[in-house]
C-alpha cells in the first residue's frame, strides 16, 4: 500500500496562529497520525493538544490511563516553567494557583502493517472519515465518532491535563481492512462542514480537499466557505491520507505537503494575510507572548 499525506491548519479569521489551539502530528515509521483541538476556554490548551498528538505518534501503545498520565506530567512541567518565568501575567498565576486545567479533543489513527488493517481512538468532536475509492454514496463513508446525529456544540467531550477532569469516554474503533480511498482527520468546524458537503455531493466535497496543493490553496478554500456562511469561523485543521494499492507488502509513504508550524512567518500570519509589525527582528513568537 502507498500512502500520500497532506496536512493543513489555520486559525480563526483576524487572529494569529499563536492563538490557534489545533495541533496535528504524524510519524510514518510508526504508521500513526493524530489531530487534537484544544478547548479554547481552558488553560494552555494549545500546549496540551500538541503534547497529546506528539506523544501518540512517537509511541506504540494505545491511548490509556498510563499514556494520559505521562502526557499530564509533561503538561504540568511545561506550565510550571511558564508560571515561573519573570514578569508572567498575574492571571496566569491565578489560574495556576486555582489548578485550572487544559482540555482537548483527540483522534488518533494507526495503520497495522502486518494485518493490513487500521484502528482509531477518539474523544470529542474531532472526526476521522474514510471515503472509499469512487464512493458516491454517503452511507458508505466510514466516520468516527459514528453517532448518526452527532451534535456539534461548544461542550465537546475531552481529555484533561489533570486527573479526574476528563469529560466523556475515550472510544476505540473496530479494526478495519485498509482499502483504496482517502482518510480525513479533522477538527470540529471542518468536520461539520465536510459532513454537510458530502451529503450534497460527495465527489465534489472530497475533490475540493484532495486537490489542495499548498497552504495558500487551503486558506483560499477556508475563506470562501466562511464567506458563504458554510463553515464556522473557528480553527480548522485537516490531515489527508490518500491510499493506493501498489501491490507491495511494505507500506510506503510520501508527504505531498504539510503546514510548517515552526515557520515564524506562518505563525505570525493572519488568514487575511496581514502581518503584524514585529517588535524585534529576531523575536520568536510563542504561546508565552499571550501572557
């Protein structure tokens, strides 16, 4: 099997990427992919979502209590580092002293090379879709969460960065045979839009995303859909994995494009392409800057 990967992420309109709490990661050696959406009102959710996806793709274990506990320890260490920085804002210390926590949705996908199958784990309103090759009927699209009338609202289930604060249940899919087609991992706003568009015309919806060539194409589509009030103004992230049968036993991967989240200009860029003035030429933008 041959897999072609694309990944894109953008922030709410008129905000900076540094305000975005969506994260994604993949590791082709581990055959793992993940996205996470940090709940915006929670405490340093962008750090929590990145920890979750990074640890999932570099590991081989399932997402269980031990995995979550290790992620929680890492989050705690990072937050303590921030809180003890000089001149940290007072409300950061207040939230820390009140033991506020971060929350994030999560979905992880793993390809099982020996079994030629795939499996997913998920919680909240981030989605995984698998659209079979030449699919023309929405009922044949596999999606997780699989609830028929899923409600998108401001109260998703989530993994929490501290013990005993998780909301909802973490689910594991059944193992599915890997077939030709396309996987899409998406955060909530894009998932809600994609479901609606597939119900109208599945081929057009799939082609619109699969044909994205770069970050500029992605931003254009996001802006167009927002302008038409078809897509909510929210952080939007997608991992696209196209599957083709090359009749080889070993899995092979090619990365067609992914948004470079370490690029400073991208992090400072608004979706309307306005770049704010930099205070210093060599200043690095980070989550610390917000506090």
